[in-house]
DNA sequence: TATTGTTATACTCTATAACTATA
DNA sequence: TATAGTTATAGAGTATAACAATA
C-alpha cells in the first residue's frame, strides 16, 4: 500500500509550483555564470549587491551579505584581485574602510545582470499578450525596486 | 559622466526580471529549510532528487547531482546517518550499489516539498482571478511533470 | 584491462577567536 | 573601553588521485 500525496487545491500554491519549476533551471546556472567571469558564487553575489554609486563600509556589507566580517574581508579581496572593487578610506572615521565598485567592476556587474535577466526560451515563446498580462499581474506584488536590482 | 544602463524593452525579459525578484526571497530560505531537517543544502537537494520508487546507482546519482562520485559517497552517508536513504546491492552486478529512499526518507521528502511549495504571502494576496490567469499562462510553458517534482 | 565505488588527501569557502588600529 | 577591520585558525563541503573489488 502506497500513501498518495494530498492533491494541491490552493490556487496560490499551484501558481507557486509553476513558478518554481520555471525558475529552477536558471537557478542552477548561477555558479557556472559566476565561473565564466572567474568568480565564485559568493563573490558574484557580492558584486551584484555592490552599488556603483554608493561605497559601503565592510561592516555594513557583512549585514547585507549575511556573513561574517572576516568573510567580507576575504570576498572583497577576491573582487580586488580581479580589479572589480576597491577599498577606500572613510573621510570621517579612520577605522572604517569603504568598498566601491571600480569602473571595470560596474561594467562586469551590468554584463552579469544582462545575462541573468535574459529570459529563457520557453518564456520568450509566449505571445506578447500573455507576457503583458503576466507583467501586469506580477507588478501588483513585486515592488518596483526589487524587479530592477 | 555616468554610463546609463540600456533600458529593458523586451517584454519577455521584463517578465523574467519580475519572476526572478519574486523567487529570490524563497531561494535564500533553502539553507534554513534544510537545516530545520538537520541536513545541509547539498544533502537536501539530493533527498529531493531521489525517486521513492526507483533506486539509482551511485554513479548515475553523480550525474544527476552534477558532482564527483566521491561526493556522492559522502552525501549518501549523510542521508543514511539520518535514516533517510539506504544502499542496496544490485541484482546483476556486484560492483554496483543502488540508493533508495527509506520509508522515513520518503516521508521527510514530501514534508520538505510541502514547505517548499507553500506560496509566499504576496502571491497569496492576489485575487483568485489573477491566480487562475497566471496558472493558465504558465501551464503553456511548464511541462506538467516539472511542476510536480 | 575497464568500471564501480570508497578512501586518502587537498582545496575552497565560511565561521570563530585573537589581534591591531583607531575612536 | 568599544568598534572596524584583519589575521590566524578551524570546520564543512567538494574535488582529485590512489585503491580494492568485481566485471
């Protein structure tokens, strides 16, 4: 005797399943994408969260990246080795070091984003009408800034 | 002078950005979900890809999990420690060891899936009409089996 | 001899604890 | 004394290479 799984009736869960299935493939591509730029996934994630305009302190990065300060040191070292970021002095407090994207870092970052946000073929196969319907509905629940990281 | 990013015009890319933003939060929850079952993310991933019905050889798992055979040994050791999977002899070839989910493994696996496929609150906030529209469109491009892993 | 899986070992990434320099 | 960041060190997870058993 086999225990059958309880069927999903909740429409939100149904949509969630469909979305997860759609995204799963891309998620697995991330490490390869990072590697294609000579970075490990952690450093790539860090690169994407660095703001080209606003240098941040090491400690605030530890908060943003949800990792230990010593790991921030290590990750920023990796980015510096690739010439993608640089440590700078803080004007008011000589204990603080800020991290800023270099010109090259900003360029690579936007290249990576372009690759990440390239829609997969199956999505591209939808009609313009369907795509616009999707966008309209999704915009109701996705804050504008989160859709343009 | 700052170089402005090229605006995204392609409607498929726009939708893709929205979808990615929506899924990002959940993706970050995965390690915590794994930890709540006493597993590391790798072992959890492995558990989810083990078929309750079909035992698989170690080498085929290395292919499926995209990792080295020695790592399969390590991961299956972890699952066995928790009583979630077990090695079995292959009837025809004594070199081969197959890996099968235990009864407990199948149970935990479906619990994990239930947690993973629970829609987040913002999705739940959509109207039934919107959810049905989403499901209808997404089903055009998501193969039925991929939406029910 | 070739293949399957394990063991021995090394490397990568992350964390904790001790340390340096500023405040 | 407290805080920011680094360095020293340890641990988890993954890979490569050598090995034992079987084909």
